[in-house]
C-alpha cells in the first residue's frame, strides 16, 4: 500500500497494553490522513497475538486499556482494515481481527477464543461478533471449548477470507488494495444479524445442558453459552452489555484465578530442579530416535500408542508369542481408533510399517534403541530381572525407564550397571489419553536422564512433572490418605454412593469408590499383601482394624476375598449390570455387609454430613502434600497441583489441592485437621503436618512463597 496505507504492527504478547494504545493512536492517525486509503494490521516476528497478558486479570493493579473501544474503533473506520494473521490469533488478538473488515491468514496460523480455559469469556465483544460471522453452532463450539483451530478450518467456517502459503502481509496488502472504495457496511460484523437456526431455542438449551454436564461446576462454559444466547436475542449493543456483565461475574468468581494459576503452574513445572543443583536450565536432553516398550498389558499398549502418535519408532516386546499376539491386536485396535480420530488432519499414523512399529519377543532387538520403557506388572523381582537384562543388551547411552506407580526407583536401578540412566516414568491409564507423566529421579539419576524424560513428555504431548523417589511418589502418596479416609467413613456409617457424590459434586470426575471399582480392587489388595498388611504373611493375632499401632480398615480386603474386584467382576463397592459393565448402582448387599461389619467390630454407626466427608478426604490429601513439600519430594506446590489436575481428575477450576488449600485458608485447614485428628488419634494422615503449622504460624503467606519457609531447602533438592 506504500503511501496509501498505514501498517500497524507489534501485536506482541507482553506489550498488549502498549500495543492497544499504539493501535488506537495509529488508527486515529490513519483515519485523519487523507493519503491513507486502507489499513493493514499484522503482528511482529510472524505472530499476530496470543491475546491479553493473563497475569493482568488477577493483578491488583488491573486497570489497562479496555479492548472493546479499540475493536469498535477498528470496525467503524471509514477505510478498509485488513488483519494479516500469522502464528496465532487468540483471545483478544482474535477479537481485534474480528473488528477488522477482512482477515487473511497464513496456512499455518491458528485461531481461537481460549478465554473459557482461563475461567473467562471473550470479553471484547467476541461473543457477539463471532456468531454473526460464522453462525451460532460453530461460534459456540469455539467459545465454549476454547479450542485453537487451524487456518484451513477457519477458512471453511468463514472466519477468514483467504489463506496463503507465502507472505501473509503482502497478501493482506493486495486484498486491501483491491477493496479500497468498496462499501464497508456489509463488512462491519456488529451490523450483521446473527444467522437464524430453525431450532435456535432448543439448540441453545441443549448446548447449556451439554456444557453443564461436561464442565461439572465450572462456570465459564455456562456463562459463555449465556453470552452467545444474548447475541441471538438482543441487538448488538445490548448483547455487549450482557457480555460485560457476565465477564465481570467470571472475573470475580474465584474460578478464573484458579484456572489462570493452573495455566502458569503447568508451565512452571517445566522448570524442574533436582538434587545437586541440576535443573532444566543446565541439563540437555538426549535425542530419542527409537524407543522400546516392554510389556503389552493395559499400560504398555497405551504407551506404545502414545509413542507411535508422537512419530517415534517403537519396538514392542512381550514375554511370549501368546501375550505378544494379544498385545499386538490390542495396540492395532487403539491405533486404528486414533487414526480415525486424526482423519482429515495434517498428520497420519504410519503404524503398519515395521520400521515404525515392530512386535517381538526377542530382547536382542533392543540393542539399538535410545530409550526403553518397561511396563510390566508391579513386581520388584520381575522388574529387577528385566533391568539386569537391559543393562547387558542396551547400548551404553540408552535411557532405562520404569513405568511404576509406587516402587523404589533406586532398588530397580541397583539391578543395572548404569543407575544414572534409570528413571521412573509413571504413566496414567489410559496412557495414550491421560496427560500426566510423573517423572521420578532416583539417587543416581543423571540430569541428562531427567531432561530426556521431560523432552519425551513434551514429544508425547504430555505434562511431565519431575518428583523425588518415595513410596507412591507424589500422586499416589497423596491419594493413600484420601482413599483411607473414604473407607474409614464407610466404617463409621457412610455409604460409597454418599462419599462419591460429595466428591463428584466438588468437581472430581469420579469419586474414590467408583474409581476403585474402575481400577480394580485387586490391584491394591496385591500391593497390601506384598506389604504384609493382609494375607498369609500377616502375623497371627494382628488386630483386624490395626496395623503397626495405626487404624487400618480391612474392608477392601474383605471385598476382594469375596471376589468383588469392581467393574471387571461386575461387583465391587457397587454392583454392575454384568462383569465388565460400567453402570454403577448402589448395592443392597454391600449395605448389609457394612452393617454386619460395624456390628462385628462394635462400631456405632452415625450420620456423617457432606462437610465432614469433604474435609476428611481432601484435607488429609492436602496434609500429605505439605509433608511431600517439606521432604523435598517435589519442588513446589504447583507440581502437586499439576499432578492432581492432569492425573487424578481434580477439578481444574479449583486450581489443584494446594491452591485449593490456599483459597480455603491454611488456618481453617489446620484447625479442621486438628479437630479430626483429636477425634481419630490413631490416624496419622489427619495429624497436621509441621510445615502446614509453620505456614500458619507465619500468617499463611501466598502459595508462591511457601517454599521459602522451609528452613533447609530439603535434603532432596
Ligand atoms: C480487557 C480485555 C478483555 C478481554 C480480552 C482479552 C482476553 C484475552 O486475550 S485472555 C488471553 C487469551 N489467550 C490465551 O489464553 C493464550 C494462552 N497461551 C497459549 O495458549 C500458548 O501459550 C500459546 C499457544 C500462545 C503458545 O504456546 P507455546 O508455544 O507452547 O508456548 P507457552 O505456552 O510455553 O508460552 C510461552 C510463554 O508465554 C507465556 N504466555 C503465553 N500466553 C500468554 C498470555 N496470554 N498471557 C501471559 N503469558 C502468556 C507462557 O506463560 C510462557 O511463559 P513462561 O514459560 O514464562 O510461563
């Protein structure tokens, strides 16, 4: 456009506020200058905009330049304004583009309104303009999910006018030149009607039901639907007023802070630290060009699928042909399903090629892999045998990972000649779906090994969280007291469905008993037998409800002795329509069994209210979290929260257990733990941890300062 245009650039994230000011000044200048015939807005360095600075929403100094008036200013310009979208146009960035009269995008650009994922809604008139441009169904989908869509999809939806493979800015200038002099009214989205649907009311009602069911207590998706509904029912200006009202509600709901905390926590855990000062900033990962997975049970199958999806060639190994064929079939089925989901996308799955995925029973084929993930049964002797073999067969630099949920990494490493290359990689089931990867370093694990495991997590599109070695690591260790409380509550008078209901209402995807039925009660039973807590190795004369002087509930063991393993046997804490069924119904047999159990042990059944259920389960879990932090097993509360959100179904809009504790108030958590501990002195999980007490004593500092109150920066770090 040379002299006849005004190029406004610099839509960089950190300078969003400054940019808005510059944009306003630039637009006004362009408008006043008769030599300017059109305006093109682009970003710097190939990126349009990631939107407003998220930290600004919870900053006490939140004032900022309002975005809406600038979007309106763009739209009302008498000269055509064209957005040249490269990289990403997200949130406020996309709302700026929606104010423009035309949008040109690079083929690799991505667009979205992700505000819902940080507890907000597109508050710069995005909920009013987008439905006018692409219709209610597509707009609602983008706004309530926050998904980023590729440029090709944006073109199909009519969100952009043109996509280009080459120079986006030149293409935008070409388009601007072409449209000079054409009427702008039809291009101003605020003047357009929202395209009608024959069944708009029913559609919106169903959309609301859907987001309420999926979001479980999370406000933002629901309010997004309400804002879009306003677009369908009210004139633009009134819709904008409603949008503003709803935005204000979300901003002060507390959920937005929790979700924004979660956004940054997920990024903070990438900056890992380990003993001896090793950290993300100094350690470099090794390349993983080929991997192997040992064991094709449920976990191994998911891990193989995950590696194939990440385009890493895999050797999948089983102990014999029977298991191998079973495993191969299951993996192929998973991959077929994944391929179907990806159909039409840019990526394809090349899993029929033996160079990409090879099944074998021959350990020698592992001689050239860069990384092995052992995913066999949770049995120390078996794992040690495998690791001993691996250290003989694998090339010297190969990283040896064990997928374990609790076993001692150091003991496994002791079976090899290279303990520095042994690391725990705790995947969550189903491993090709769940985002969490708990990465556990042992006493000898090298910084390179940790960096490589973190790099692997990234390649697998997972959130890697580095933690220290202890029984259950972080996630399961915090889960033990939670589940223990849930079972104690049954002993005292509650029922599985009552406990599950309270925790599901809190926002957990699934309560502890439904979870236990899903995972299989036999898993914990086996582990308790191995620990000598139950079964033949239990010393004669051990009291039924006590182990090592502490309260113990034999209830789960008794259920297992009855063959009630959960869904797989059709009976567990609930009953199911058949073995393998998924619909849990309260079981009168279990209710009778609990009554008899209480009678046998002289337990006076009592009514337990929702508050007690919630507090005893959650506060005991949080209490263990403080112990983990004090011992240096994790380097900060964010690590625990990211683990819980991504691996244990903790509701993200509550920010994770430690963030939740900070919102409840540490003095309250402490007081309640003290109260419950006095009532149950034989339950160590309820005894307030010293670190929690210390934080309360120093007046409960903000979560990000907690770690500075540990006198020793812990033996592990
Ligand atoms: C008054 C106005 C009212 C409303 C209008 C505006 C509302 C908004 O715009 S809300 C913000 C909407 N935008 C987003 O939610 C985008 C969030 N960011 C992302 O999705 C991703 O970061 C990305 C796709 C932009 C880039 O992904 P990737 O390449 O994987 O990098 P990272 O995620 O690691 O990010 C790098 C770095 O940038 C920080 N960051 C990214 N986006 C923001 C942001 N919007 N605000 C603040 N900081 C952001 C991120 O935290 C990383 O930094 P650290 O490693 O230091 O944590």
